[in-house]
């Protein structure tokens, strides 16, 4: 309580930690002292808040200048630590948008999944009407650039391509159109992307008829297909909405154990997207909306001027949106029976249906992730709940190209952005034990680095192998004062070994706890082999044996078996190399010459 009393009355961000020093919650506050005090000095009505507070053993805090900085820092720390009680959107395939850079002299329209502040975006495009199909309409309806050929601005014009001959492009690369006329065509395309389809439909129909009259039936069929796509595009019109209306609608619903956030994307008065996200945990509704929207607009362009939400406190959301957009973004709480209210009801219904439909799937997911993590602690009698698991594997090719992998499983799920790979630098021979010693040493020496993956202490380290590998790992980790759990997993019988225990643990076949450590082991093996193959493909060898013509795997194995290290081969006499079984004088001379240039 003394630490709470010493908190400043400034805006800032606080980090709650459990007994194992894991970050379990990140929050922000206009007044740090007042907000954090509420957790410990006031009775909590919300069961999830009570559960979180009961697990808190310590907290840190950061003072910032204002609420906008607090929002940004909170968002970054949530992504960094992935706390259990915060909302975290999983990395997934982002939706396709159509973008155009209006600052260019002759802008191009193209499909993009990446955001760039210089571009203007239209979309998102989802099932039913794809970005590719919309781009095809633009290509056939408007004579805008289709290629990336250099432009003729201030240069000698080049010969126009086939698109010019087909009347599909006005060839700015050949100087066939002025900036003013081209800009007019671009604006026509933009009006279509904003929802005005009447002119486009007429253009496509006229072009189809001309192609048919000229007996260009293939083009006529293509244009007919584009008109059908346009019909689908038009069919999404929502009655009573203006043709230029753009909204994003958010609705969070919960069944108690599981929750879902539904997002509707309205563009040009048309429903272009309905996406529902699983929300596994959150403390309070206001914070859930704020955290979700911040993360959502980090990976999606903020196209709309208005978002629609339920009746909650949206002050922080408005601060974030206005700062990100650089303009006023309206946050509307719609009146009952209004058109916007019906959109919100649509989002609510989709969220509820998603929960009901995926109840069994979500239950299995919980059992296979968080449930498996808790079961593993019990089955192996671990000191810590393994919220962060690191697994290591060594891969080499006959003693060369030796690499190691570190994969991370966080809260029972793969965390690919935390994976790391190593090229072994101190071992020139076949010695997985020495290689494991090197990689764990390098990992622990980076514990306080800026790399988020290395800076976090694992609750459980898994070594791919048996007792021997485990012994070397224990030696390194004890040197660095590692006091959490460490095990090895032997492939043949899936035996689990713990330090200073002679008998292995045998986890029940098919159990969630065994599947969890198998997931980590298999990922580490895959990641190491992939890195090994990449190095071989690039010719990035260690020791140089691979670059000697005529020295294959069998010869390399014989050399390493005899001399043990690359350095010993380098220092060997020619006669010693010649005496290796199966070695001919010509190959021996090549090897000797390679190291004595």
C-alpha cells in the first residue's frame, strides 16, 4: 500500500505483475494515484477485476505528458507483453484495400494490404466482392495507368504499350494526356470507389456493345462479367443511407466466459465487410472498446469520418481517433430506431451468433492453450505456471551449417514474432551439447537487451533431447541464476526429463499438456531446419568445406570424424589428409590447398 500512496497525480500508464513477475495487465490513467488506488482500496464488483487484483504482487508505472501519450504507450506495451487481462488482436491476414497516391503527377490505383500515410485507401474488400474484382472494373471503365513504366515528365516520351491501343489507358508515359485531363479521370474513378456506380455501369455496357459489334467476343464476355460484379457491388446498398456515407460500426457482446467484437464496414452507403473477432479476456467494457479500436486502426486505415458504438464513455477513443486521423472523427451513440441504431443492432446480432456458433471451438481453444499451460504445471510439478515457454533445437548438416532455433509459446499459443535464430560461432565440429551451451549463453547475455523476445524471462525452457542435453543446459542456466523451470523432451518415447531427477515423466498420450510441449518442440525443430536450409541455399557455410569442389557429405563426415574441428583440418599435413579412409590424393590436395592459399 505504501507504493500506491507514493504514486503521482499525473497522467500515465501502469503495469500489473503477478508473483512470477509476469505482466498480467497494462492500463492507463488521467491520474495514476487515483486509478491504481481504486484496485486495492475499493471493493471490486466485477469478478474479472477481482481475479486480476488477487493475482497482483507488484506494479510499475510511467508518467507521460498527456492522455494521448498514455494511449499510445498503453497500446505499445500491450503488444509487447501480451498481458492476460488485456485485449490483444491476433496477427492475421489484413484485408485488401485499393490505394492511390494523389500526390503523384499521374496516380496509379493498386491493391494493397500495407498502410502508407501518403496514400488514400478505399475498402476493405471481403467475401462477395474482392479488391481484385473492383480493380478489374477500374481497369476496364477508366483509362488510368495499369503499369509502372517510367513517365514522360521532363523526359523523352516512350512508345505506348498495348493498353493504349486497346483504349484502356491514355498513356501518360508517352505524353498522350495532360495532368489536368488525367486528374479528371482519376476523380471519376474515386467517385466510383466511394459508391457512385451509375456512370460506371453505362461505360461498361457501352464498351461491351462496341466489342460485340466488332466481333471481339472475348472482351465482350469479360465486360459482361465486370457488369455482374458491379451488380453485386450495388446489391449491398443499405436503404435510407446516403450514397456517400462511410461508417465503421463496433459492437462487443459476451456470454460470460466468451466474448466477441463485431465490426461492420459501410462504404458509400454499402455494407462492404462484416468481421467478428474472438475476445478471450477483458476487465471493463470501456477499456475493451478503447484497446480494441486502437489495435484495429493500427493495422487498418482510418478511412471513415464517423464510427458507431453503444452508449459508453468514448472520450479516450475520440482522443485516439482524432490524433491518428489528424482531424475530427465523430463517435456516434445512435438514437433508438434510427438507421444507425439498426446498424448497431446488426453488429450486435452478428457478435451473439458468432459466440453461439463457436462455443465448442472456443472451449477447445481454451483447453488447448491456457488450460494446457495450467495442466502442464500440475503434471510436471513445475514451480511456475508456464505462461512463456522457450524451446531450443540444434540443426546441422554433417557437422557444418550448425544453427539453433528459439521458439516461444506464450499463454499456450505460438508467438512467431518472438522466434529467434542463431548461427553457431564457437563450435566447428559435431557437438550438439557445446552448441546448446553457446546458444543458451548468448540468449541469457541478451536478457536486458532492447529485443523484446530476449528481454523477457521464460517460465519454462524446453530442450529438444535427452538427459545429456538437459545437463549442459542446466549448467549454463544455473550460471546465470535462472531459478525457473527447465526440462528436456526426448523424441523416441516422448519422455520428459527434469534436472536432478533420474526417472522421466511420461505424460498421457493425446493430453493437452503433452500437445503443448510437442507444439513447442516441433516448432523449434521446423524453425532450425528451415534456417539451416536457407544458409545452405545461400552458400553461407561455416568452415569452408562445402565450397571445395568434389568434397561431398561422406568426405566431410570423414574429415570431421578424424580431425574433429575445422581448425585441426586447416593445421593438418597433406599426408594426414591423404591417410583418411576413402580419400584420394587429388581430393586431399584440393582440401590442403583450400586452407593454404
